[in-house]
C-alpha cells in the first residue's frame, strides 16, 4: 500500500518533467534529448510499483469472480502493453522512426482505454447496485468484459505493426500495402462497438427488471456500502466513525466503521 502511494507521488512529481518526449522530432535542441529521455525512462519505475501493487493485491487478495474483476484483469493486460510500448517512444532513437505513426495511436489507446476506460466501466458495474438498488446480469456482464477485451485487441494490436512499418496517422490515403491492416482494424472496430450494445442493454434492462440488490452485495467495507441500496436521502442519521484499516477485508473479527454508536459496528 505504501509503495503504491509512493509510486503515485513519484508519477505526479516526474510527470511535469517528461512532456518533451512528445517533441523529439519537433526541432528541439539536441542537448535536451538525453535529459528528457532519461526522465521519461525513470517515470516507468513508480509506474511499475503501481502495476506490481495491483498484481500483489490479486495474488494475495480474497477475490470475487464478478464482472468488475474481469474488467480489472483486462486493465492489467492492456495497461501492461501500453507501458511496454511506451518505452520505445521514450527513447530518442526509436521515437524518431515511430513518431506520428499508428504505433503512437495504438500506444495511446492502450494507456488511456486500458488505464481509464476499463476502470470507468468496472466502476459502473460495481456501483450499479448502489445507484439503482438492482443487480445486473453477471452472465452478460462477463460476456461484455471478454467481448471488450478481445475486440479492443483486435483493433489496436495490428496498429503497432502498421506503425513500425511506417504508416503515418492523420492521413487521408495511404499505399495499398497498408490496405489489409486498415481493413482488418476497421472491421474489428465495428465488432468492438457492437459489444457496447451488450453493455447498455444489460444495464438498462437490469435497472428496470433486475433482481433487488442487497444493501452490500460485495461485502465491501467502505462507507457507501453500509447503507441500503439505493441510499436514503440523508444517508447516515449520525456521523459514522471509520476505525479500521482499509485493507482488512476478509478478516472476520475486524471492524471498519462504527455507525452511530460504540456497539453499532460494521465490518
């Protein structure tokens, strides 16, 4: 936990000093290439701490095989690819060749979609019972998680090959040599988009007709899950007191929060 927090602060501190790795081919002074390349490489260290922290949590965690976790698995896979391919864009020698190609497009999507959109989608499933008071279909949720991950990789993995072989981004036309990979990625993008119909249909149907959700279907410890689902208008009648460690999940004798009195405690 402490290593992950240190990693986050490391990224915050270094992130203001690595911006020029986007500008290696812009005509900037050659003397700046080395320092910005080194800083960009160094930021991979705190990022690696966070990634290893996630793996360690899964390794020793008490896991529930639910849709949010399946999407978290997808996040790990995609973000790993985004991080590894970022090394090539951090180094001046390879970035000169890969700059402004489809390699950059693919890398960007593996970091942003892998790092942010997957978390957003996982969160929408996780808090769906709290917001609506109903449970979604786990079967269709997992179908979407697999569909999304397969479709996403079918779209963007081929773009790494296209970029390495010189296909530039933001071009209206291109040599016939690249027609096959573009057609494949385009068809895969339609497949990926269709998967979101499964996502929307599952949540919309479940919001109207899904089974009633328990107040805390995940046996979670955070404050919002100590209330009915959906929560009442004024939430807690008295100020709750957090008394436990955030990572004591699964320990039967641990107490995380007291709800309004010394004897009114929740694990």
